[in-house]
């Protein structure tokens, strides 16, 4: 068995010239990578929305209504989906804050609620798909292609963001992501913010304006 | 106050085997399970060369078919011509050029910024394996009568799905490289002091992040439309529409995306070969950044329209922004060329093979940009003629020559050995000759109204056919040069290990890892060996 003994004086003398400079802080790698991935996601959905707007404008310019006869986009599921995601913004930020304070219990609770809101959003959008009467199996229209592609791609983004959050939740359970450097939680939260922001644009441009 | 710390006793009863480190992987497991950035970089490089052979063969078939201007059917039927042409273009850009850049960058950028590895090494490995598998499926889809202009609906959809996966892999690889350049630089190395190749890699990745997801989004729309809207789709106008949704990516201005790394490579090689410093480092970075801005071209794609005629037109041609981008892109190129020429003038040049490749690349890139400016002038009516394909080939082959320059320069890091200098210099000269021979006749025949895809209504058939033969010879020469260069690469990879720094390099990747240089001066991070002779600045 090895033993080490150290003596600490009552008062430390101030030798400022001997103080090591604070280590330089690099940008946080996971946060930077996530920001770049989020930028790629924004570009992706920007292109999808541009295609939607271009084809819709062409269609409407011909004097026709955009949505085919018999097709309506009910407001309630989309609005509830938006409200659910806005609520999740609070919980995901709560998780980051709790992580910084090393308050694990609240971090777990906040992350679990975020996941719950995310799943609820997916359920609401799937319900919307069953309600709007837009077939994707026969007599497929350009409207069906665009709506299912844009909203389906966003559902995939929500799923990916949820996987990211669950992964960070598991790492938090392992004790890795608390303290001042809650980089993983911050990165997952950043991607979630971008996911919600993109849905806000989709919600307004497609589900409200139609 | 006295504090006594006592080391905890080792847990008794622990099996000895549990304390042993895991056995290092051997054989194929080293490659398949690697997260080591140098190995991943090599995998990108060698796989890219394998896909280049596919692109080269397809390109040769297209060139042979083009000789006879009366129509199709000499070698390729009309329905196969479009598929072969698009295979040549897609494999050449997305399966060869961009992956080759990623291979070099994954290997070199971490070393240039003093990082032990690339950011997210497992993601970088995942990007490579996705690219390998999806690239194979993409080529297989062409064999199954898929791809753009394909007549088998399911094979067309297989192509689109594989292409989306390739784009996702390239985007992920670009994110790893960009994150390394942003977040893993050694303390003291601000971004303004990063080596030019690192900077150009960051610019390339940034422009790729603005371009590749747009292409992926369009492909997703194409997939859903083709899958559920029938072979004709609801707005695609059949598999021809698939080609229209992709082709903008290798047309002006997006085509310059593939050439951005060339500027950084040449910018790093010239000061080493000239044995002096590049004095205007920040200006050179500005030139590369400006070139990147002009390489963003998603806005100039054909209209997304349910009207097949409108969808086939590049509506940006003739518009002010298109003119501006086409001409302004020349400025950063000329600026950087001037800086490098000044460096060569001030220095004592050693004629390295990498320098010759680099100069050839820069010359061809300048020529391609000038060609692009010509094509953008609407009254000349050069759009969709062989003058436009000449411009694309100039730029893409400049990118090939530049990436070969990078491989020749960083061979000790990327391949483990050095390329034989004499054959490398000869191949650089032949590569330049082949590029000119391939592109210049096409530029001239474009003025004679030769269309680039389906023959044409030219008035001077004999002249155009002679030019097409010259272009074919140039194409064959380029393919032979590429194959011979691959031989040199393999020789270097399998040969003796090279010295750590055979060229007297200036940047961190050449430094001895046991003694990294202090980074305290305002100058770019250079090894100090050449500093005393070229500057009067006090060095640490």
C-alpha cells in the first residue's frame, strides 16, 4: 500500500508572477459540429420549402386553387404540434440549466419531458396525415408529393433530434454531462432549437398559409 | 493543517485477465474498425481512384460517340448515351473529386492545425463506409438500367436513394473536416494564421454545406415523386427530369466548389518550393474566401416547375447576378495567382513535381473561369454547346490536377512514401497537355454550334469532327495520366517509408511531433528554419 502526505499552510502567499495563465478555451467541438449539422439541415429544408413555394406559385398563377377538391388541412393538429414544440423549448433549456448546476434530478426530468413533447408532436402530425384526405397511393398530385415530403422529412429530423437528446440523457445518467461544460446537452439543445425553428416556418408557410 | 491522502487498495480477487489492455486489432479488422484519421483518409483516396476508373471509361465512351456529329448509335444508343454521360459526370464529381479532397483533408488538416485526430473520427469513418457502399449501389443502379434517363423505374429510384446516401456521406465528411479546422486548432493559432489548405478546406466544407443539402432535398422530392407519382412523376417529366435536378451542381457557378481546395493546395506548395514565405497570407485567405462565395450556385439551378420546358432552362443565364458571378470569380483567382507569382519571384525555386501539378492546376482553373465568363454572355449563345462542357472540364480537371499536386506534396503523410519525382513531373506536363487537348477543341466547336449532349446542327461538320477527334485524344491522354499517377501513388504507398519532411515544409504537419514549435509570432505558423533568411522579424 502506498501513502502520500501533503502539508497545506494556513495562508498562501500571493506570488502572482508564478501563477500559471488560465488555459486557452477552444470552441467546443461537439457544439461546433452540431452547429454545422444544423446549418446543413436549414439548407436542406430551405431547398424543400423553395420547391414548395415555386410549384405552388406556378399552380396558383394558372388560376386554380392550390389544394385539390376535397382536401382540407385542419388547423388543430398543426397548431397543437407547434404549441407542443414551443413548450419543449422551455424544457430543453431547463435541462441545460440544470446540467450546469449539476442538478441531475431536474436534468433527467427536463430531458424526459422534452422527449415526451417530441413524441407527442410526431403523433399529432401523423394524425394530421390521416385527416387531410391527401392520397399518396393512387391519383397522386404534386401537392401530395410536396406536403408528404416536407412534413415527412421534418418528422425524420424530429426523430433524429430525439435520438440525440436520449443519447445525451444516457450520458448524463453516466455522470458525464454535468458541471460548467455541459457541451453535449447544449449541443442537443441547439439541434432541438433549430428543429423547432424549422417547423415554425413550415407551420406558417404550409399549414397556416397553405 | 495537515492533509493525509491514502491510496485505495487494489480490489482483491479481480481476475488478472480483466486488467490486461485489449489486444490490438490485426489484419482486416485494422481497416474495417478504424477510427484513425490517417487510415480513413487513405481509404477515401484509394476508393476515389477506383470510382475514377468508372468515370473515365464512361467518359471515353461518350467521347468516341461524339466524333460522328450526324447522330447517336455508333457506340451508344440514344437511350444509353444519356445514362453513360450522366454516369461519367456523377462518378467524376461526387464519387471521385469531392471524396479525393475529403481523403486528403481528413489526413492533412488535423496535422496542419496541430490536432491529434480529425473531429468526430467515428463519424468520419461512418461517412467513408456510407460513401463506399452507396457509391457501389449507385453504379449498380446504372447497370440495372437506372440513373438519369434510365427506363427501369425501380432502378431509377435505387439510383436516387443511393445518390442521397452519397450526398449525406460527403456532407458528414465535410462537417468533420470543418469542425477540425474551427475547433481543434492548437492554442495560439487563430483562424487567420491557419495554413492555406486548412482554410480552403474550411471554405470548401462551408460551400458544400450550402450546396449538397440542396441537392439532397431535390433528390428526396424526385424520389417521392418518382416512387408515388409514377415513372413520369407529377412534376418531374420522367427520368430526364432527374438529370435536370442534378446537372446544375457541376455547371457554373457550382462547379467551382470542386476547385476551392486547389487554391489552398497551391498556396501551401509554392512557398515550400520557392523556399520563402508568402508575404500576404491574409490577402491569400481573402482570395480563397471570395472564390468560395462565387462558388455558391444553388440559386442558379433550372427552375423547379411542372412545365417540362421551363424546368429544362437555366433561368439565371442572362440575369445580372449570373453575369456578375461569372466575371467576378476571375478576380480572386488572378489575385492569388499574382501573390504566388510574387512568391516564386522572390524565392529560390526548386522544381518539385507537386509545384508543376499545382501550376498546371492554377493555369487550367484560370482558363476555365475565363471560359465560363464567355459562356455567360448570352448573345454568344454558347449555353448547352460544347463550349459549356469545355468550361466544366477545364474547372474539374484543374481540380484533378490540383488534388494530384496535393497528393504529390503530402505523399509522406497520406501515403507513407514519396512519389518518384521524375515520372511525376512528366505526368504533370502530360496532364496539362491532355487537359488543353480535351477542352480547347470543345471550346472551339462550341462556337461552331456543336451541342454537348445530342450531336448538333453545325454548319461545319468536318471541322467539328476533327475537333472531336482531338478532344477524344486529349480525354484518352488524361485517363492514361490518371492511371499512371495511380501507379505512382501505389508505388509510394507500398514502398519504403519516406523522411518526415522531404521538402523542407513550413507548416505544422511537417514538424516533429516530439517538439512542436512555439506559436508566438504574428506570422503564420511556420517552422522557423527558413524564417531567418527571409524576414527581419525577431523570431522566438
